[in-house]
């Protein structure tokens, strides 16, 4: 039997190997975590809000134009302040037809928004009857030098004088900015319009999803966690984002929750990243 021999080993190199391995593993784990807020988060929050507001504005203009024409007039001026300098024409019998909202070479509304081109709507079924649908397209349409394109299909779910409910699908949505950069957008949403005798007290409530690419090239997907609420009163004060509601945005490898607040008329949101860090941010056009 051989005698037991103790082999002396210098453990210091082994310690450093272990330490290096541990730090590599820790670093790999940290790479999966989102750092503090970056310009990407705030920029994408602004871009989403702007694109959303312009597409939803087009839907709202169509609703107001239909209400103003009642599906029968030709060349009638609508009462909505955004449409007072537009020419609205209708060809059809009220159950089907084509509505055209033409802003010409430039039409400035009282809020300072400048629109050009036309929004064209083809409807099947009376515009205010459940089950009817509209197809909205754009002809060289711009708002504040931003060109809006795409096809929006709006289906009437229900309609009363107090509340109308629509399902909205946007395909081929495209936003071209003045510098030539392009964003894309697809939308599947439900839109509720709460009406009041005083038009300024109307509310728009939005549910659903969206996806596409921002003008900076980053892809995104959006889910509305709590319904987004817009009010005409706040819009008249220059607030172009929802006054309440919550969105969840995935953009690239980042995740962002956008909380629009408790109904206050402002363009302030609370952003939360996936590490739970929050920051208040003023969304700007």
C-alpha cells in the first residue's frame, strides 16, 4: 500500500478563475436587464402619441362630417370647427355612397393645425346603423406637413345619440414626416364616442392593439391595458394625447408602460420600464 501523499496546490489561480467566471455570468445576466431610461423611450412615447392622434383625428373628422351632412347634402359645411374651411361633398342615397372631405391646398383650423388634400369615405349601409361599414382612404392628405396614408375600415357596432361604438382596422398605415423619414402602422381597435349636447364635453374611448415601425426604424407593438380617454375640452387646450389610460409598448428589446394620468388636461405621462423605474415626461409634437 502506497503511502498517502498530500499534493500542495496553489489555490490563488483557482480563485481568480472562479471570480472571472462569476463576473462573466453576472455580466451576462445584467445584459438582459433594461438600464435606466434612454432617449429611445421618450422619443418612442412621443412618436406613438403623434401618429395615434393624427389617425384618430381622421376617424373623428369622418364621424363629424357624416353627422353634419346627414348623408344627404352636397357641398354642405360641417359645424365642427376643424371642418369649417373644408368642402364636404356626398354622392349616394344615404344607405351607400361616397363622402369626400377636401381641405384643398391648405385649411387651418382654430387649433392651428394645417390640413391639405382629402379624406375619402365609401360607406355600405346607413352610416349610423349597426352593421354598416366605412372604408376611409387618403388623397395626398397631410396634417402639419405630415402625410397620412393607409386604409381604415370602420364597422358600426352600435349607435345612439349618446354613445356610438365602432371597430377600427387600419392596414397599410404610413406616416411620412417632413424630413422624408417614414413610419408604418397597423391597428385593430374599438372606439367609443360619448356624445353630449355641449360638443366640448364629448369623450373618445379607445381599446385594442397596434404595431409597426417608428420613423427611427425601431419596430414596436402596443397593447392598451386600460382604455385611452380623449376629451374635446382638453383637445381645445392643445392636449393631443389621452387624458387617462395605460399602454404597454414593446420596442426593440425594451418594454415601456405609458400611463396617461387621471384626467388632467396636460401632455404629461408617466413612463415605467421593465425594471420598475419610472419617470414623468412631457410629450411634445
